[in-house]
């Protein structure tokens, strides 16, 4: 629960009433927002996302307890807006693996790897679909 | 817009009526309250003002005092003027949330009608509730009669909401002796009263949706101390604002209030320090004592928190003997007011003899005669040049004399 | 009312509860919170009772909320939000807030802060008819303080104050039926929900936001830490709860119209739900079989009761 040293303030410096402000004057996340706090060091394993297999069902987005799935809003063929998964926010992912569990593709588009595994290596060694004999 | 309430220049009001009119005139946005004797009439009066169109704020009739103060916190953090009223057990139930309100620096005003705390149950006046909230981080103003109950409530909003204060304030009046005793009160008309209080100035309102704020964060060991220290400083600095508001009020009404009130203190050799209705009684006793040759005076702190340490010492600098009268059973020490006064005079190098008296618990009568007895004790101490009476005595207690730290024991 | 649509569409909603909070990995609380707050586009003020969500989302100097948020105490989330809602009404009436921009008032509490210590405050706020939605994050115990029993803890569960022991099988009482109790307060809308049935939950939340008056949403929040299951299994446990009918999904409108919103295609035995959690592992030991039978009976009877009510339209 330790506050980073540079964020500590003296008694006469902070907002009264221990009030925190979510956004700064420009409407960006303020330094009071937990977006600026990292919980990455909670992880021992990380999820790796394989864009090539993903079907954009967004189950990982809805099930992530840490709001870590970065989405891009696109308009689909039928003119409806939809969210495509573009990546994982590794600053806030705690490595719970809920996303991997809920991923529905036959070969999962999310898999857990050791924290220090290189993502490109992980993607290179992704399980392959077994070819069925006719 | 709320209807204007036609008032006479002189009304016959008890303390409850006076306080409820002050709440009405301040055009409070949200009152959340729960009835309890002896402050119930404040809540009832406010309900009837609402029913008759004299109030256009919200009135939330909650299911407990705990929820009353909680709703006040929610409403105040949302960003508007908030008030409530309570007494005794209700105050006790609120205590947890009193600390939350002050820690969040929310300028809530609470009109307290002081009453004893059970057990045994008692509905009458003493300062048990006031003392319970002593360290809760609120400003506690003292009103000794219905006029003051009215005046202090109007001033309370202006003090609480000042940008240099932003702290909750209680106004205190004695249960029944002030709350239910009708006297002549000179109110301001609605417009003048509201103009004095002024429009509410928002600070970090939750309802400013473009600037979301978080209230009630968790501060652990690396932050809590700093937050509490800052809150303490706000209380310690608040007398400047209290005096400024009192000065404006004097300008408007001619009625003068000070951090420490006094009577006959110019040449007094002995003094009673008391809060509440007994200040009025002791003033009559002091006049009587002077007829008997005792140079008696009376002192009352107008604010119990922040305690006017310097002004108290200054007022008492020429006296030889002081009696501090606590209307609360200190349960194992001398008395909070005694200790405050003793600390104040000691801090400024004064060496008047000081003794403590416990009086008026659960509404027990304390008369002019009782106060005269205290002045006689003080005269004995003053003449002897040392304490010859017990350090702590009880006034008008049935049975053999109960006292502690008798001289020579 | 926000149209929840399909997940692809729902996932375009900008989040208003963010990461960087300190809830446990795999915690269901934040999944539920996101499903709720993302179910409206209106402005929201949130009040939260003391508990896991409160502590973990507001450790000074950080907040995880993109909306105004208030924590007062353990027992007064409902009273606090009722005060904020009253201020909103007052300021609107006095012309100090725009009348055309609706705002919603939302409270979260754990089962401790809702079923137990906060019940009076919730009951009062519901009875007074404030326009707010209260969402209980029911993880069946005081998990923020290390897993003590509450009146939401079910029979046989091991908690630190109803521990299994040489002569004890854990909690002795069935959990309080708070959803029905809130329905009987005259709430215009009450419902149960689980995080795994995201559309059911978000639709109920959207409906709740859209309902004028007090709304109560009781959500089951599987607790990886104190129910003793792997963090990755949060959604799976949530599914087992509804597929076994241990935690049936339904809604009640105006206290009278009960609708079951999810019927498992294949109702699974309760033992599958119990067996997936460490807090019930002792029930599978010799001598405790009767408890699993009792669980099954209790669950079946309640499921029957709900179906009878739905059929009768009451």
C-alpha cells in the first residue's frame, strides 16, 4: 500500500478533506487516478493475446476484473459499432487468467506465459490446430 | 421560491423555535433529521414550514440519527447547504459519522439541544452529548438563551461555509431550560437573514459531473497523520473567521458576540466559568455576590471547540480564584471545562487558584443560590491565597457532601 | 434506457471503473461493477459501503472511479446516497442544476454492509422511495477482514467465525433471503444477477437505472480468496451457481410480477457447485453427506417456489 515516494505530499499540500479528483484541468486522468498506479508486479504469469486467432467476441473485455482489454471501436459490415480487441494493458493486469478461461476459440487466442517470456516468442510457439484426417 | 414568513420585530420564542426559524431562513437545501427529545420541535417546526411552503429544500425524514448524519454527509458532499438537529442518544448514535463529516471537511450545521446520556435514561439537559462530540473535529458554538440559539445558528452557516474553514458546526442550547423556555427574541426578516448567511459556495461537489471527485478515501499510516493535522489547523485557525462573522453580525443587529463572553470581569477577583443557561444564572449570582462584597465575575467560552485558550487566559488574567463548572460527569477526572481553563491560564503563566464543580446533571436545578455558594468558596480561596476548598465539588447533589482532593487529605 | 445489445456493442462502452485498484486477481466485484456502471450513459454518483470494493478502489492518493464517489462507513451506503439524491432534487428544483441532464444514484455494498450492518439504512432509504439503485456484491461473508460469517453465509460454509472443526461442519444457518425482503419493501424493481451472465446483469442494471424509485440488485460475487478456488475460475463458479439453481436468476417488478430470467438447459447437481470450492470441501467427508442432500433439497424447493410464483403471475 506504499505510495511511491515522489507522490507523497506534506500536510499543507493536498486537497482538504482527502478529496481525490479523477481528472486534471485538461480532462485527462489526474495523478490521483489509479490509472497512474501500476499493479503489474502482482503478476507471476501474464496473458498473451494472439490477434490472429481472436474473433472479437469481447468475453475477455467483459470478464476482466482489471479493465485491461484495450478495444478499438469500429463499424462492422452491417453498419453497427463494435469493439475489436487490440491488446492488454500490462500496467494493470494482475495475471488472474480469467480472460484465458473465458476465451471461446478452439485454440485460445489468450494463453498464460511466464512473466518474463518474450511475447513474440510466445506467439511463435502458439499451439497449432491439429489437422483432421479426412 | 419559498414563501416569505412574516415575523414581528419581537417574537416570543423558545430555543427550538428560534433555531428552526434560523434553519428556515438559511434556505437549507437538504435537512435530514430524526426526532428526539428535546430537539424534536426543531424537526417538527421545519416539517410544518415545509408543509406550508416556507421551505423549498428537501427534507429527508430518516430512520435513525445515524442515517440522518450519513444523509447529511451525502448531501453536503453532493454540493449544497445542509443542516440537521439532534440531542443526547441521537447524538451518540451519530458520533461515528460526525468524525466522517469533519474529516471530509463538509460544512454541515447541526443545532444540538443538549441532553443527558443514558444510562440511566434521562431526557433533561446536561452537556453529556456536547462533551461526547468534543474531539469530533466540529466547531461547537454555545448559545445560552433563545436569542443566542437563533443568532448562533445563522452565524454557524456563515462560519462553516467560509472557504478558510469548511468544517461542520454545532450550535448548542440547554435542553428545556433554553429549548423549551420562551423568551423575547428579535429575529431578522427573512431577506435580511438570508442575505447575512449568503449563497452557498460549492467546493468539490459530487454533482459537478464534469469534475468527478472521490470522498472518503482510505489513508493509511503514511497519510492519515497529515490529513488529521491539517484538519486540526483549520480548527485552530477558525477563530479568525468566527470573529469576522460575529463582527458582521454586530453591524447588522447590534448584538455583540465574542469568543469569550464575560460579565463583571473588569475588576473581578473571583470568576465562575460556565457554558449554557447557567451562565445567565451565574450572572445574577455575581451581581448578588457583589452586594455581599465579593468582586465576582462570570465567563463563558462562546466556542467550546476551537477552545479560545488565549482569550480565556486574557479574560481571567486578574482574578485570584476561578471555578470551572462542568455540566457533565467527567467519570474519573476533574472536568473538561476545568481542564481547558486550567491549561489556558497555566499556558500564559497565570497562577489563579482553580477548582471544578459538577452541576446540573440530568436537568438538576442549579439556582442563583447555588452559584452564590460557589462564589463564597472562591472568596475563601482568594482570601487564603491558596486552595482551601476541594478540587472537585458537586452542586445540589442529595446526600453527604461528595468532593475530591480536599485540602489536607 | 440503454440498449445493452450484444457484447461486441456493449464492449464499446467507455469504462467508468478503472484498473489499478487493489482487488484480488480474479475478483468478481470489479467484473460486476463494470457491468453495472457501463449499463447507463447518464451521469452517476456512487456511494460504497466499507468493504473490499471500497478499500481497494480508494487507497489514497488514488481513486479508480471516473464518476463521483463517496464512502462514509460500513452501515450507511444507502443513507449516504439518499442524501446525495435529495441534494440533486433540491438543486434541480432551485434551478441550480440543468433539468434536462439526468443523473443516476448508485450504491454498492458487500453482503456484510447490506444484509447485516447496513440493513437498517437500506431499509430506510428504500421505504422513503429515493430514486437510487443499490447493488449488493454478495460474496457470502466478511471477506475484506479475512472471511468471517455474515447472514449471507450459507449452510456448511467454512468461515473464520463458523469454522469447520472436530465437531462442527461450519455455518449452521441458511442465508437470509434479502432479495425477497427488499421486494416486500415495495421496491418497484428487484433482481438477482451473476457476473458470468453479463447480458442478464447489464440488462437488469439498465432497467434498474431506468426505474424511478428504489431498486435492489443482488449479485452473487464468487470470492476466489475465501471460497477457495483458482482466480481463473471466477466466471466458471458463477456459472455453476446458476446452472445448479443455487443462485437463481430472476426479477420482480412492483413486488408482484416475478420472472425467472435464466433457466439452465441442463440443471446440474448442487454437489458440482459445492465441490468446486474449498470452503465446502469438508461436506464431502464421511458423515457429512446429509448436508449435501439438504443443500439439494433446499435448492430444489426454492427453485420450485420461484417457478410456482412465476406461473401464478405473483
